[in-house]
């Protein structure tokens, strides 16, 4: 891979409205090795009506009969508290991010806190006026695409790109907490890459860490995953979140997958070069052959040997005269022949055929 995967530890609203819990979430994300910890910044009155119904996952994950407004209001932090969170992130050496859910919070995060990246939630894909405001900030954007048809995403991207030349990363996402495996549709992430030629990533709401790891193997450059200090805490997102130990395991696994992905160039690595000399077969004598013998296919077996001519060069030696005897079960050397014409041979043949590179030796 050309660059490390950008791992966002999604704290979201798992602080439950308590700044000390938010500080602890930052500390846990930093210890886990995440690149950024992300929250959600909003003024509840500006995004939810007091009569708005709760989503099914909110009903399932939160006890009681609170309305969506009441539920979300309890999770709201003040702008001053977000300033404190950013300072704490700087102290701990992890990037502070937060999703702005309305214009005032967008201005605060970008103009006041100077947040370098704008994360846009799935719920804003069709909010074209707001996308224009976001685009006007001309900051790199990460856009989640849960609940969206491809055409809606196309309209959203076109709306942004009509105003901003800043890069966009599209995150595939299924907006369900938790998301069952059969609803992940991870292949849609590749559809986004093919359709928009942008960087792609995955915002995960499944239980466990398997799917984000698979997303990295498929080419995701950004991974976002919810985490919590304790899955038993009250709140809408805790049950679908990783605990700190699981977050650490996910980050570690992703970094290992990055190593395994490599650079995509098909070639033997240095350790294989050593194994190659031992494992690949060479041309060996099936019987004792005297000086002056003209080599034919019936004289040759293909066997492993420490040195000698590889089997791919068989056609170069057939019909050639030996200038020294070759014993049974011994690999042929280029120095066994008076002259070998290498014109037209492949690169490896030429490399091996350089002026009698293998003098006769015991094997």
C-alpha cells in the first residue's frame, strides 16, 4: 500500500454528555493506535424537532420512552467543551475530529477550531444546501454514504465538486446499529471506487473487527469504527461499539494487513531469492556423458541442485557439444559447453548465461 490506512476511532456520543468520559475515550483511542478520535457536534434544537420519532436502533438500544429530541439533547456537549477536547487530543498526540450536524457547528469546528478534515454523516447525503456550505470551506472531506442510492451519491459529489476542489473520500456504510453481516454489502465499496475514482473507505457498524479488516484488504484507505469504554453503558451506540481492547486489536490487525498488502509489484522478495535457488529444478545428467557428446533430450532429467542451468533454458543447450565430461546426477553448467547462443532468450536466461558463470564444481 502507498500510504497507511487512516483509522478513525468513532467516539460519537458515547461520552453520554459527560466530558470526563470524553477525555477517557480520547485516551483509549490514542492508546489503541488510532489516527483520529471523532465526536459529533450539534445543537439539538437545530437538527431535531421535539416531535421527531426515535429510530428503531435507538428504541432497541435505549431503555425508556424518551423522544429522539430528549435522547439526543442529553448527549450534547457545548462548544467550550469541544475546545477542551481538542486541547486534550493535542496533548495526547491524536487528531481531533467531529462531525458537524448543522451550519453553526460547521463554522465553529472549521473557523474556530481549525479542524483540518470535515467528516460528513450519512444523513446529509441529500442535504444539498448544507453540502454547499461544507464545500465552501474547501477542506478535505470524508462522506459516509449509508442509506443512499448511487444516484444520490453522484448528486452529492457533483454538488461538492462544483464548489470545492478539495479531495473527497467516500465511505461505504450501512446505517444499522449493529449491522448484521448479510446487510454489509462490502462489495459496494468497490462500486464507489469504480464510479467516482475517489479514495474509498468503510464506516463499520458490525459487531467485531472482521469487516473493517476485509475492507482494508479490498482497498479502503479510511476506516471508521465506533468504540466505547463499556458496552453496558446506557446510550444508543454502545452495544454496536468496540471496547478499548477490541479497538486495539482492530488497529493492530489493520496494520498487519497493510504489511501483507505490499506494493502490488509481482516479483520474488529477498527471502524467496534464496529459496528459489534451492527449490527450482535444473538440468541434470541422466547418465555419464563424455567430452564431445552432443546433448539431446534423453540425456537430461529435471532435478533440484545447488547450482547449474535452470530447466527454462533447455532449448539453449539441446544440440550443443560438451567440452568436458558430465557425471550422472550432476547439474549442467554453462561452462560444460563450447558455446551457447543466448540471443532471444528471456532476461533471466541472459543473466544466467553470462560467460560461463557456473564453473564446474562438486554438488
